[in-house]
C-alpha cells in the first residue's frame, strides 16, 4: 500500500471517535467560567402587582408545571455533563501531548524528522473498540479451555481447501525454502492459514489508531498495563520507521486491533527485523505479496530457534503419578527435559524408541469437562509459540499444516500401474 508520492503525501484523517479530536486545548479553555452573581429576592417578599402572573386555568397550570420540571431536568443534566466534558477535554489534551512528545523524540533522528512524525501522529485517532477488546472483563466468567473445541473452530474443511489452493500456487517457493532453511512447507502454510486464512482476513482497523490507542490509553485494569503500554509505544515508533523507510502510507495501513499487519500478521518491529523479499522485487511487502510472507515466516521461525529435520511435537504415553505430573508441567511450554528424565517421571515418548536428542516439554491441552490431552513439545514447538505464546495456537498451526498436506496427497492423481512385461 505504498503511497504514490511517499509518506509525506498524507491523506485527510478518517473520522475518529466522537469527542476524540486529538487537538490540544489551551489551558484557558479548560478553566471554569466565573458565574455572574444575582442577588436573590427574599422568598417572603411579594411581587409587585404589575409583575404578578395572571391566574392560569387548571390545564394550563399543569402544562406550565411540566415545562418547569423539564427545564429543571435539562439544567441538572447540563450541570452533570459539565465535568464529563471537562474530563474529555483533559483526556484529549493529554492524548495530543503524548503524541507530540513521541514526535519530539525523533528530533535527533537522522532518518525521520520530528516534523514528519508529528504530521503523522497528529492524525491518530483514539479507537474505543480497540481499548474495549483489550480490557479485561470483571464480569466475564473465567474461560474454560477446550482444545477440541478450539481445534474444530480453526481447522475447518474450508480452511484446509484454502490451504491446498495456497500451497499449489506457491509450491515451488515452499519447496525451495524448505530445502534451504529446514522449515517445512506445512508449518508455513499452517501459520498463514491460522493467522489470516491465506490473506483473506488481514484486519480492518487503521494500524496508526490501534497502536496509538494502546500506547497511550491501555486499559488501566490490566495486570500488566504499564508494561503493555510501553510495548505498544515502541511498536508505534517502529511503525513510523517502517512506513518512512518503505514508502508506506501510515494513514491507510490496516490490520488487527493489536496493530499486526499483512498476510502473516507481523507487528511493525517483526516486519522490520524478520521481513524478507521472497519474490526478489526489491521490496518487502507483507500485505500484497504472499511470496514475501512465506519467506518472512520461515525467517522468523529460524530466528527463534527452528531446527531442521526435527519434529515439532511427539505423542506421549503418560504414566506419571500426581507429584510427577506437577513436576512435568511446572516449566509450562519451555523445553526442559531430556528423554531419560521424561521416562523417569513417567512420560514416555511415542512411538517407543523414538530418537530425538533435544529437550522437550510436557504440554497439557485441557478439554473442558473432559480429560485433558498431552503431547511432548520440542524446541521446534517452542519456536512456533514465539509467534503466538499459546500451546493451543501452536498445535493448531501444526495440525492445520498436516491436514493440508494430507489433503494434497489425497488429491494427487494416481499413476496408472506399469504394464506387465510380456513373456
């Protein structure tokens, strides 16, 4: 989505949330006006005869009373709304100040001017939906994790067929990357399928707004609010650098509510660090180039420890006692145990005699009210969780890729048997 004449050609901002203009207000605009004091007339003092209202009929008096009551309600609502308006104005002022400060941090930058950064950031709009999606709900019941339900939701027949079509279109590149890097085509296809259904759903929220909202208005009731807001502030900075160096228009790029972009849903920092030019056109384009997305996913996994020609997970026969199971699950998804230790603790890799010399983790996959399932996650399984830190996600990625590969094999035309040699 590179702009025709570069990032300097910034388009008009899209409408934001009402009341969130991002325009700083002068201090005088926030000060309460001094009220005009009018001396009250004593309640007991009679009105002069010429000011007394004439007597009204009963129906008119009733309408008059209703009108007075309505006026009183409107007056009360106006008074009650004043603090809310002042609070909104203060929030807008703080929002603009934070954006302006971030733009100022580029003052000594040799690549981006503070003026350019402010020209972009001043058009960021607060997105209330983004904040709501990130806000923990106190009323929501704790989520009951269910691996089988999660799997059925993600690994669908439609997604498998879309994966087959994607694999066929890019088969040569997938084969070349697998041979060169050791990252299997099935894993790359699985990640892109889970992330965006092969580019069909890349998000519709303006990335600038999402990152600015989470950087400067992260939900305060989140247990890691400060840490997360700092993370998104850095991602917002990386987004500006990405757009500036790659000639992308920061006002039109869209993505997820967390600011992830493109076919592989990379955050700005990941795009800059791990993005690769898969079609060799001189540009890393993760939005409209599936070839670049394929190369970038493989590069990301390699950078996070993928080991060629090694499995990502193994079945396990579990014979552990309760205290042994607690010890096995303590490291979570971090590969910690060698085969000998696993066997001592009652976790036997399958099939028996499996040769794998790396460390493994016992991964528990809860199934709601049913019994949980267990697998052994290898260092390659852990590498997939660096993309998304969820064992459920990682196994769904791997099993989607396997399902697509199996479907590809089913659809391959069967070769006719060779004719028998004549005697």
